[in-house]
């Protein structure tokens, strides 16, 4: 289990295991990690932990949050990272055996990290488990979390895991008898490109503008709005806040890009 080591001026004050999905840090008493110092804001930062991965987000603090000496707003925590809050330091110690290959770590460090999107993705993975995908639920939650904070693909604005990044075969494999869906880009610089929807969850859009997730469930494919002032549209109609079931040849518009969902034969 990953943990944080709180210290000041080299003196270790306490160790905090990251047992919760959200661990808040701040001066006010309701925080999980309370630091009673005027340099620390009332609600300073939050650490979101999903399986073996932890993500730090500054909550608009007055004095900012530093990681390894650099001011950050959002940061994917890695073993031995040091978070600085005024005179206090939080050293992140990853779970033993959770070290990642260098190429995977490099990829994840470039992500636009959005804990709110991760939480929505995790809920999607839980919904899949309730729908009959329980043996894959834990791995699906991890895949969903990592995909949900992915950067948009450079030309089409599609946030998806690069081809070289590892994906467990058990998760990517289609369920027996379940038709395979895909989307084809029909506008923009990447018009004509096709993306097969083999994973339990695929994140689409432009972080900071509009983001949605396409979820593959036993009942079929669903699109859910995650981020942005406006919801994506399906066949010209905004999808609202609830998951929207997709049908063959539905037209989706997301972050200024038009695409067609279809079932592959």
C-alpha cells in the first residue's frame, strides 16, 4: 500500500497510508491530513488513489503546491516524489512491487491529470462489474482511470492510449458473442480514421474543453459526459448527464469533431 511520510525540517511527524480514494490535505480540521500552518490553505490539495496509482491536484491554494521543487497544479505521483506545503513535506512512497517500466512512466507523466474524470471512469468500471464483468473489474478500474486522464490525440482530439502502451489481453479481448463497435472520424484533420472500441472504456475529447467516455458493457456501448460546459451530442441532441446508449450509425459530435459510431460485422 502506498503511503505519505509527513516531515518538517527533517523531522518525521507521521506516516499516512493511502487507504482512501480521496485524501485531502489542508489547514482545516476536516482534512484527512491536517497541517495547522498559515502557509497551508484551508483546503490545499487532494490525492486521488485508484489501485496502485496516485494523483495529486492543487485545489487553488494561496501559496501553491510544489513537487520536487516545481510548482504543480496536477501531478502523477511516483516513488520518492516530495510534495512541499510551506515548511512541511510529504514524501510519496509507492507500494512495493508497483514500480513501472520506464516507457510507461514516461507516458503517464505527460498526461493531463483530471481526478474528476478519473472518478467518473472508476464509477463506469464499477457499473460494468454490476453488469456481469466482475472478473475484470479491478483491471478495468485501472485501465479506466489511466485512460480517463489521457491527453487528446494530436490531430483528432481523441484521448486514447498509444499503440505502444501495454494493455492486458484479458481486458481488451471482446466478450464472446458481443459485437465489436468502432468510431470513424468524419470531420477535421483526421477525417477517415477509425478507432475500434475493444477496451472496457475509451476516453474521447479535448481536456479542458469537452471530454466523454465510451463504455463497453454487456448491454452494448454507452457514451457519458465527463467534462466541459456543454454535453456531447448524438444525432444532433445533447446527451445529458446520464449514460446514453449508442446504436449503429449514430452520429456523435464532441469537442468540435464529428464521428460515426458503428457496429463492425
